[in-house]
C-alpha cells in the first residue's frame, strides 16, 4: 500500500476482512460473543489465526511506514466486526516500532471504544506500553496521567497495564505505576482491582521484596481481588504479614 489515503486503506482492510470471514467458526463466534458480552459481530477466529492472517496481510499489502500503519489500523478498527478490531490492534503491535508519542490520543479513542478487556489489554500493554517503555517522554507521561484519573475505567486500566513492560524488568522504575495504583487501590471496579494485582504479581516475579514493602502498609485498604494476585508471588512469611495487616 504505497499511498496512505483512507480509501486505499479501507480497500486493503476489506481484503483482510474477507480472509477473516472465511476463517470464522460460527460455534466459537456465538460462545465468544456471549462470553465477552460483546455488541460487535463475531466471526469466531482464534486469536493466533487472527495474528497470523494479519501479519501475512501486512507483508502482502506492503504496509510499513507510520502513516500507512495508522491508516490501516483505523480502517480495520472502523469495522463492526470484532476480529477486524482485533486485527487493528495486531497491526499496531506488529509495527509498533513505527509508532510515536503523538499516536497515544488515537490509542485512547480505541481504548474507550473497545469496551472489552480482550481488546483493551493487548492495546494497553503491547502498544501503549511499548510507546511509553522505560522512561516516557513528558508528552507521553502527561497522556498516561490524564488516563489514570479519567472517568472511563478502561482508560484507567490502560494506564495501569501500560506499566507492565516497565516493572517486569529488574531495572524499570515503578514510581508511575505505584502512584496510579495507590490512587486507585480503593476502587470498587473489578477491572481496576484485577489490573493492580496483575501488575504487582508480574513485578514480583523479579522484585518480590519491593512489591511486598509497597503493598504491606496498604494491605488493609486493598481489595481481596488485588490481594489474591499479590500473595501468589510472596514467600510464606510475607503472606502471613499481609494476612495479619488485613485482619488488624
């Protein structure tokens, strides 16, 4: 796809959509739609196959530079078909080295429109997390900070999950995540509680003591959902201390 106008991107997207439709499994589509409580049309294509078809399509259409990538993702996202939106996320993941800080607002719109963890999570972790990896620019950090206090809990979840690529490493600075998590720790929204626990659990695989030291003084106000994730990676003594702190 040498040019980047929306009409050409839409035509290319329709070619991928045809392939996805052929690969669909009706029985799976029905189950998936019910499980995700989705308002979108579902073809029932397994995620690995969506990913494989999308990568082959990117090569066949020669979609490589930044503007082509963003136009292709937009065309796929505009479809009312779940697999097309999933493919849009896969386009951004596959070509994430082409992305820029200025693409975060577009990601934010997608996150708000996604309305399901199945699209929000890979977009937040593998796309936004890539753009903001290690030490985000001031521009990127400002976007994340706004998401972290937005009324839309999907944006707040995305702000949390965007920090996974940072805290999974032994060297990554967890201060941004800790700030977001501390502010959201008392929330009642399940998807926020689960996200905090998820990030802390993954961080604890390499930085267990750091997670324990941060969580212990906050254990009494953390939800059971969050706590159950955290204690999975703690040692016996640390787990006992968390239990004691929650029962005081």
